[in-house]
């Protein structure tokens, strides 16, 4: 149960009758600071049919809850990010809640 692995999970939890788990992966969240240097932080993503849960691995199978992105058909999109120097195999998830850009370890993980 993913909810039991989360530290600081929202009070209403992540379980709903229509939600189902698809996959999970450790990726690198990419940021560009004001000097255009590329910063990357390891994050752990749990993909569900209607939501993406963003967490950070703490120890073993424990994860610190960071955020969720709810998928709305007309308000969420995925955008490929061309390879550029140290950022490879990246894509952005753009929603009205937030935008996150992640880099995968390899092309297979990206798809």
C-alpha cells in the first residue's frame, strides 16, 4: 500500500474508488536557476490513472510526500524536452496546478 509508505501524506489520503496504480520510477527533477545552470534533484513518482504523486525517498521504502498533480483532460499535457547537455531523456508535465520537468535515466524509462 503506497499510502502507508508516505510520510506527511495529505489527511484525505490518496485512495479513491476509481484510482488505480500504473507504475513508479525514480527520476531527476530539473531546474534552471537565474544563471541558467542546470540543477537536478532525485524525486520518486507514483503514476496513477488520474494523478501523479511526487515524493522524495527517505529510507528503504519510506517516501516524503511532496505534491500531487491531478490529471485533467483539457488542463494537463506532456511536453517532450529536447536533449541539451546534461539534461537527457527529459519531459515536462504541465498542468494548472504546477509544471514539473523530469529527466529519466534512459530512453526506455522515459516511455
